[in-house]
C-alpha cells in the first residue's frame, strides 16, 4: 500500500464517503472521481451531508480559513459525471 498518495482515482462513490477518506491524506494533490449518475452526487450533497463532510481537513479550509464543508467542493477534487 502506498502511504503518501499524490493522485487518486475513484470510480463510482457518488455518496462521497470514499472521497472524504481520500482527502484526509495531506499528501493527496488531486482526487479524480468519476460517477455515471450526477443525480447520486446531487442527492448525496442534499440528503447525506455526513458522508461527504470535509470539515476540519479540507485543503481550501486549511489554506484560506473558509467554511468549506463539502468534499465535492475541495480544490483537490476533480468530479466527472454524466
């Protein structure tokens, strides 16, 4: 296992839990997430906020002191949906 990942690919995972766990690694520079169903991501943002909450470890929050909570909005996240 790689202990200091820099680039991560997530296929699926529209609820954001895998993304959240990936972004906890400070070494991660880019996480590319691909999900076929944009509706799953949108529903997760609205109805499952605890699954994709990056409060306390988001790159944007640490760099800018912002109130960013959603992992999908982290600057290290590249999100692709259909």
